[in-house]
C-alpha cells in the first residue's frame, strides 16, 4: 500500500488558501452556468429556437464615428450599480447602529433594534419595496429611486447588523478591559481597538451580503426603475430575444460579483500582512 504524501505546514496552508480562493468558487459557478447553458441549448434545439447572438452587442454598446454610446443594458447596469452602492453605504450605517443598539444595556434601544430586525428579516423584500413606495412614499414625498434605496438599505441593514454584532462579540473581553483601564472612552475603544479586530471576521460575510444586495436590487424593477433587469424585460418585450438577453444579463451580474469577490480577497490578504 503506497503511503499518502506528507505535506508540510506551509504547503498545507498554501493548499487551503487555493481551495478557499474566490477564483475556485468562480470556476465552479462557471461550470454550473455552462452545464445549465448546455441543458438549455438541448431543450431549445428540440423546440427549434433560433439563436440570434449577433444582435446582442448593440444592446450593450455601439461604437461608430460619433464615439462610444452605452446601450440599454449598460445603462441599466449603471443604474443598478448606483442603487447598490448607495444602498450599501446606508445599510452598513444602519447595520452598525442596530448592532450597537442590540449590544446596548438600554432596554429601549435593544427593544427597538429587535423589533426592526424581526420585521425586516421576516417579511419579503418585494413587500417592503411596495410598502415604502406606495404607502410611505406619498407621505414622505419619496420618488421611485429614493424609495428603492430606502427599502434595500433597511432590508440589507438588518442582516448586516447581525454580521457586525457577531464580529464585535468575537473580540475577546480582555480587549475591552484593557482599553478601559487605559482611560479610553467607549467611542475610542470601538473606533481604535474593537472594530479594527472585528473587521477581519466581518469582511467575508459582508462580502456575501454585498453580493446579495446587488442581486436583490433586481426587484426595484417592480416599481418601474429602469435598472438592468427592467431594461432586459423591455428589450425582451420588443425583440423576443428571451434567452440571449437573460443569459447576457446573468453574465453582467456575474462580472460584478466576481469583481467584488476579487477585491475583497485582495483586502483580506493585505489585512493579514504583519
């Protein structure tokens, strides 16, 4: 019987790092997409679907003597990125404040945080978008875009708050005691001692939540915001290129999420440096 090869500790760490790399996840996802595409191709061939991929580029961009012009899909992607970026900022702020309220000794703050979390996490995002736009919008004077951003921020902020709370709780209590013994206030303790340590724990789940936010932003098309999904629906109604456009939209979302995963992977490596 041939003995299994023995690996040194650095080699094992290198293998684990490779297996945990986001590029491995991307490769697996691409293989899954290819498999689904292959199955779809077989099914569509059986019903005689005529692929027209040559028409897709002009819906993404056009380049002629007048210069570069973004097509409907690229314009929709830009709206999606704007909504996602603004919602991400507000959701992180909401999540951090809610986590601090949850950890607070004040019963009022803790109760308010729990009520917000239960309502946000136990109701569908689509219902929240409709409620904010059709009910709160007329009262607060909110248009479509602010309503969508508010709904996404509140929904994603509820999940971000649990990530913040778990990250803060992962820091040993001795760090708090040492900070207070040195005369630091609560604000400076969290700002300079607790949060820098907690970020390393929070970064991977926050990345997943950010990716979920980008994908969840597709629901804003239900209130007639011309994001990427809405532009795709309009093009399909006009051209009947159903499969080509939806596959293209999926690829555009994939590019965005891959970029986010790679960016956070670089940040994690930098944070691990001495």
